[in-house]
């Protein structure tokens, strides 16, 4: 097929817009949407430091590449890649290696924070201690805590996360099914500041997963293509299948769900009130929390993982 814009050979069919795009116009389409989100989500005032969550997978690698391409001309903007090492044997080392290659290629500083060094356990050891749980239920909140911690350490103004359109529509649907209005209202991108919490921004929020992958391949961005060994146990897989079915039957469904979530957040006063809430800290790990014990520590205790000196978890 020919490109709908220039009649060159097309590399991608955008079913939701009814267009075919050549390589050049595909890049232009992706970069235009990312630039729009950067302008919308990030307010550049003086020197701005953005911590970029880099797992080494396609989403985070494309995000870092695009942020560097778009923002490198700005002299007062600094990008620092931050990586969480969860301790997943046979998997995480590939992402660390891939992320290191990309940072070297772009000339970007990278910092790594380890779950083992911070909490005294790895995700593998947690799963072995609590075989009845879904690993993602531990990994998610712990990774968020560690990313926020390292973003604070580098004095970041924003924390960029590689959530794509598919991820966001899945998360929105999960919150609807669970009836968790408050969580949906608190979803990133964040517009208000809270002491102790770095605002998360989502530059890829309007880029479908398929387009992220194609961009990585066409731009020859190094990334780790392996899957987490715990992937098949995730609750999100059910919602992934639902979203894919909806998108196939009704192209544009993901954008409609994103629009719904944005309207819910705009109508909700939860975020505004969130900025006025009294800041609490977990009595165990010290991280910012909505309760006296954060979700991560609560799950550790429930799994029978002992806590020593209020800072480390030991099996």
C-alpha cells in the first residue's frame, strides 16, 4: 500500500485513523503526539530535571530516545535514566544491559536502585515466600516506591514512565471493573505537586503498543524483547485481551477509553484534594503512604516476611 500523505511505500496501517503511513510520516505522527503530551504535562520553568524510568524494554527505551530527541536542544533540561533492579533471575539482567547500551548511545546518565539493597529481598525470594499471590501485586507498588525514591535522590522535577495507550486503557478498565473511582482519579499524568512525591508524566500515553514496537524497530533502538517470567500470572492479561477484542471490533476504542479517563479526572476533585491532604509516611519503610503502613509493607507482613529494624525485610 502507498502512504496516504505522500504516496511512498507504506510501513504501517493506522486502522483507528484510516490511513497508511510511510516510515517518515509514521515517525512524524508518533513524535507529534509525544511532543503534544510533553507540552501538556511538563511545565518548563528554569532548570528542569526529568527522571526517566528505564527498564530496558521497548516502551521505556522508546520513551527515553524520544525525550532525548525532542528535549536535547533545551539547555536547561536534564534527563537522568533511573532503573529498578527487582531481582528477577534470568530476566532483569537483560534489561539492565540493554538500558546501559541505550544510555551510552545517547550520552545520558543512568542510576540504578536495587530491591535487594533497599529492602533486603528480591522479587524472586518474595514469590518463593508467598506462592499464593500474584507477583505483580508486590512488584507494582514496590517499583513505584523505588522509582519515587531514586527520583527524589536525583532532585527530579518529574518522573517519566513509559505507559503506552494500551497500558493506560487496560488500567482504566481494571479500575472500572473493581469500582475503584479514587484510584482512577489519581492515575498519572499528575498535575499537582505533593511533598515527597515526584509528579509522574506519561509521554507515550497516546501511542498504541504496536506503534511503540514499530518505532523501536524502524529507529533501531536497542531494547530487551524478553518477557518477565511472571507475566502469565498477571491479572492485567484478561483486560489486555478485552481491550484487543474491542479495538479489533471498534477501532479507536483505546482512545475513547483514554478520553473517558481524562474526563473522569477532570470532573473529580480527588487530585485537587490530594494536594491538601496531610502527608503520611509508612511506619515501616518511611515512604509516603495514604495509611500508616504502605501497601508494599502490608503485603510483606501478610506473607509472613519478617521486618527487622523497621527498614529491611528478611525471609
